[in-house]
């Protein structure tokens, strides 16, 4: 698969109401397909901002039950799409293609705009909307719970915004997308304009190299190194996993230099010292290999094949990971800290 060009060299920052008013959504019909982590946050925030929202979720599902309990009109996905001005795809990426073909495209109004929370299925061709349909993306840079919690607090978290296709009315497509980002609270922080390609590729690379893949690999190897050297597993876990959040919070709030200013001199000197060992040419080559796999579509193809196979490979990897000794040690450490029980709800 070829790599589309990212036509925006720099991200465009939108922070003013005049540039992203909520008004284009007022009086319009918004359908949110899916009522999971992100879907419920978008539905509730938009409703609180006076937007007419209905939820598309199949009868008998957990999402359907939760949406009804929250007071939303809930219809089947196919029915909910009908006559909607904005259809928001808050469904798992792996079912976008199947849902698009079976329930969404056949029922879209000619003037409809379709919104995505992630560029994945458009960037890698799982969904191919017809030319007359407007296609936008609002991708909050945080989980749905944070989107909702910050909104209730009168705050917001940034969202990435992009227009993939203008459809029959390009100005309306853009206006509805920006109003959607405003409606979930992102204008209280920033709406950052980019492209579907840039969002999808950077998101996948970040998840794999640092946020999830890299973090889990570093924690596991560090834990194993200490345990194999004879140190108590609980001590290894506290040092290499439990304390990670505290340092990550400093990085999140203050950036790399601010984090370094907040740690001990020993830790800061050791961090610089260890970088000379850890930052090898092999690491750089491996990161480039991960990025290439994202850009050329081979990761997306592997992911979709496993999804179509019932996630056989993923389940096998999950099962193996759960058997690692770090899991039992982690449960023991968390059992010492009563307030962590609330964090896990």
C-alpha cells in the first residue's frame, strides 16, 4: 500500500470560538454509532451543549443498555443513520468496513457528513466513502473518560481535526466537524488541524514505539533483569513499574526538562548516562522499521487479518502475557495500596 502525502507541513492551532462555533450543529441531527468509552463521552458532552443526539447500537448489547439508561434515543445502527446530518463512527476500527457496507452507506442521507475518531480505516482503505459524502475526523488526545471528566470540570482536552473529503458542501462539512470538536469541549484547550494520514500514522507509531509497546517492553525487561540478579520481585516491580506513573506525570505536566528538574541529581545524571547505552543505532533502526510497517500498511493488514480471524493471534499473545510473573507481583503490590482499588474501577 502506498503512503499518501501529509499535505499539512505544520499543525494549525484553533482556539477561538469564531473559528469553530458550535452553532452549525444546533438544530441538526447527530447520530453516534457505538456507546463505548469514547462514544458515551461524545454523546453526553454534545447533549450537554444543546445538540440533538441519538445513539446507534444493536438491541441487547451492553452499549444499547447503557445508552438507554443515560436517557438517549437508541436505534439500530442502520436506522439511526437515516436522515442524520452528522454520523459519528465511535465503533472499534476493526468493524468499520463491515458496518460501513452493511448498515451505514446504504442508509446515509445524501447531505450527510461522516465523522471518525481515528484516521485508521480511511487511511488504510477499510472504508471508502463515495465522493458526495463529507468526511471529517475529531480525535481527542485522551480516553473517553478523560474527555467527559474534563468537560464536567469546565475544561477540555485537545483534539486533532481533519477534513478528508468535503462532499456535496465542503464548507458545511468543515463547519460541522469543528462544531463537533467544540461541542465535546476541545476548544477549551485546542483543536489542532492535521490530516487523516498524519493522525493515523503518528498514533499507531506512538502506541507501538513508546506509549504501549515500548513501555511494556522496557518494564518487563527491567523487571526480569532485577529478578534474575536476585532482587525481590516486589522490589523490582515497585522500582520498574509502579513508580513509572509518577515520572510520566511529571513529563506530562512539565515536559522532559521539567521532569529532569523535578528528580534527584542521581536520577538525572543516571538518565543521561544510561541514554548512551540505550540509544543505539539498532534502536533507531527498529523504530524506523515500526514506522515503515505503519506507513506501508503492513501493520494494518496484519491487524485486520487477525480481527477477521476472531483475534486468534491477539488472544494467544494476551494469554501468554497474563502468565508472566510480573502480573502476580503487580497484584501483590497494588494490594498494599487501598486507594488503587478505586483507580481500577
